[in-house]
């Protein structure tokens, strides 16, 4: 595989962009190699600047549930762009996307559009603090809610990859208000509430954790969070930036039938353009300015391009048997992958939720942050390199998830299985 052009571009990028990238994980540091510069994406494939083709299981970290350059989404973006990219004034498309989200997620009666998942979670926490008049929040080890100050404590994604427990630049006074519990461990949450019963504004959780590799909620965990937060008058925030519209037309909350007080969204609802959103019950959301006194604003919020891409995507997801078809591709790939993994020494495990999965280099069941850390990330790095050689693009870090899109087909499944098998053989 030739990658000269990517190497050349990375050297050039490093002169002008910190670390040569605009988001750390994509620098490939965790897998000890050079990032690939991507020129084009079509369906399930991406093409780098050296002309190599890969089956893409990153899918822009989640938004591209329809694959790359879906014709209806491209058309919606082009049509919107021809009429102006941003007005800084209300437009009808905002209502359309907001209405679709509110109709899909019963706990979201009103929704505010922002430009990223980070903005959504940051704003939801401010709102929760204002609504409850409390300052502390509870988050979980290994969960990642974007890069706002109060979330960069024992966080997943790039921080976990880099082994940074708390980022420099986060004032100690802010960090004091972030209490950290263990995922899938209700006792750890209960203890925090017992220590500060009247101080916790909210518990924020990824209902399906997707930033320490994939870690699934165990039965009763999310229900328990709902119960504890109610008991102590604290809000429950489901961060559904990854899980929103990933498993069904709505949030993971629709599947488990739990109503959080606030929900954060992003990724899929923007159809591949920058977007975020936070929503909840009217009585909470109406505290946001200009209706209420909690300030939050954005020049590009609700811009017609992102709204058009999001609305076009959601329309496709709502039609026919979209999620059943996606699930059948995912099941075909993952069930066979499991068999492939079983053939390799019992030192591997896999977590899967419908069209999301992660392979871990540990024989242990991965169920929380400490078990995630048992995975051999050095092996993952070598595995990743072998996959690239075979034309399969997995996330360049053990602590991220693989995304399957509706553009992946039987041929992709077959090639992926062969490539994974061969890559694992080369590791032995
Ligand atoms: N932090 C995101 C992954 N969980 C995005 C990474 C990127 O875009 O590079």
C-alpha cells in the first residue's frame, strides 16, 4: 500500500495545524502510524489521496448512517446552498427538523439546535444547573461528552487514547463540580448522592457508551439512574449524540422506555454537516433565552444547510424498514465476525449493539472502564495496520467504535471478514 501523498500532506499540515489535525484521534497516534488523508467517500467506501480504497467503519464517527454522499442528502444540501448558507435569522427548515425530533422522541417536547455535540452537552448542563439551582454534575469514567471544561475529567475518546485523566486548562474549581462514577455500577452513583444529596444538578450518561470502545448498559443500570435522580431531585441527561437515531427512529431511550429530563443529540441529525441539539420537557426548555433566563446562542445555529441535510437523512430513516435492513447487515457481519474471533485463541472479545461494535484484545467481558483498559492497545494498533493493508478502515484507536451504514453490503461483509481473519493470523 502506497501512502506517500498522505505522508507529504501530514508533514505540511503539521506546519500550520497543531498536530496536523483538527481533532486528535484522527492523527493515528494511538495506532502509531501516519493518518490517511481522505479525498472522497462514496457509499461504504473512502478513497485516500494515494488512490487506496477502504471499506469505512468510521463513517465520520457516526453521522453517516446512510454512507458517504447519499444522493438525496447531497441534493438537499446543494438545493439549500443555492439559496444561501446562513442567515442568522429564523428559517422554516429549523422547524421541520425540530418537529421531526420532537415527534420521534417523546421526552423531547422542545429542542434547541446548536452546531456540535459539545455545544449540546455543555448547554444542557448549564440548563440543568440553572433549573435545579445546584452546581455538581455526575459523569461516568470513560464516557465522553465533548470537550467543554466540566467533561474533561476521566473522559473517553481522545483523552482515553492519550491517557490524560484531566486536561490541563480545566480550572480546579470547575473540576471540583464534576463527580465521577463507574459505568454499570449504581452503587458508585448512590454513594455520590449520599455524600452530596442536595448539590447534584444532573447525571449525564451515554446510554450506550461509545467513547471507550463500545460498552453496553447492563439491565437495570439506566432504570436505576432514573430512579436515583428522581429521588434526589436531580436531572437525568441522556447524551444520545452517538445513539440518537442510530438504533431506531428516535433515541436509545425509546428502546428502553426511559424518559430522561434532557437529551443531547448530534451526528446523525445533521446528515454529515456540523450540528448538535438539546431538548427536553417544555418546563425545563422554556428556561432558555429568549423565553427564559439561561443564555445560549450561536451565529450558525439552525443554518439551512445542516437543517436540510438532517431533514433529508431523517426522512430516509423514517421510511419503510430502514432499521431492519441495517440490522440484518450488521447481524450478518457481527455474527460471522464473532466466529472469526473465536478461532483466534480466546484473547479477543466483541461488544455489539445493532450497527455499532468494538473488538477488544482481551478475553475478559468488557463492561466498564477498568475492563476496557485490559484490552491490549498495542495489539489493536498492529491489527489496525493490517486491516488498512487489506482495505478495511477501522477507528484508529481501541477506544472508539465501529459504525455500520446502510451502504455496507454483502460484498463488504465478505471482504471485511476475510481481512479481519488474515489480520489476526498475521498478529500471531
Ligand atoms: N471525538 C470524536 C470521536 N469519539 C471525533 C474524533 C474525530 O473527529 O477525529
